């Protein structure tokens, strides 16, 4: 399951508090949708290289903008292996059930032919890994207090 690690830096308390769907537990239901391939191709400019955010073990992630104007991240799974299919099913199934301020939000998916796409909220602050050990590690020095907050936030998201 994807933790919304670094996005703790991007979601303010006010934003969370203003979201009428947030329950007192911090867990809230959120409507996800089944996207059409056409919508995603349009949003990502046909998976244009310039829109690429990164690459993971199972696929490539692209930035996109929906027709309604919101920013999304689209994971396009690589070849349809049994493992990739499992990753797709687990990710959609688990993230589709629950929404929490510390978990990466699922916006929806597309499945058709050999194409498997998972659509998430776009996280502009990049990954926690990049802040701890990667390109962004030098930008903001994370002191122990900040690290502690991130660790607690991660634990809350998993719980
Ligand atoms: N929702 C998102 N918003 C912004 N960037 C993202 C988002 N999801 C992924 N990325 C970018 O795409 C990269 C690849 O993400 P992906 O989830 O495929 O792999 P990973 O988490 O690095 O590894 P693994 O495939 O093992 O889970 C990330 O490192 C990040 O830079």
C-alpha cells in the first residue's frame, strides 16, 4: 500500500479539516471512478515523455490533468505479468476501500485489453525517499522533530 509520506508536507491541516468527507477518525470514503482510455490519453497527452513523473517496479507514472481540471498521476503498468496483475488488483482494491490523509488517494482505474492504468491524486512534493536519500535530500534538512512527525503520520496511515 502506498503511503502518502511526503504529501504530509503538501496537505495542510486546514485543507483536511475543510474536506466535508473527513470522518473524525481521519478515514473517509471518497468516490473513485472507472476512467475511459480516451480520457487518460487526453489527460497525459498520449503518455508523452515530458509528462513522465518516474518509474517504479511495475510501471511508469505520468502526470496528467483531467477534463475537470484536477491534476492526477497515472501509473501505466508494464507488460501484463501475473505479478503486475496482482499489483493492479491489490492496489485498486485496497486504496479503493479507504481514504486517509496519510495514504495516497486513488482516483480510479482503467482496465482493458493489455492496458492497466491506476489513477492517483498527484503529489507535487515527490517521494519521502527522495527527501531522505535522493535528489531532494539537500533541499530541506529534515530535523528529528520532522522525522518523528513523518514516522507517526506513516504509522497512522498503516493503522
Ligand atoms: N501520486 C504521485 N504523484 C506524484 N509522483 C508520483 C506519484 N506516484 C508515483 N510518482 C512518481 O513516480 C515514481 C514511481 O512510482 P511507483 O509507485 O511506480 O514506484 P515506487 O513506489 O518508486 O516503487 P514500486 O514500484 O516498487 O512500488 C515515484 O518515485 C514518484 O517519483
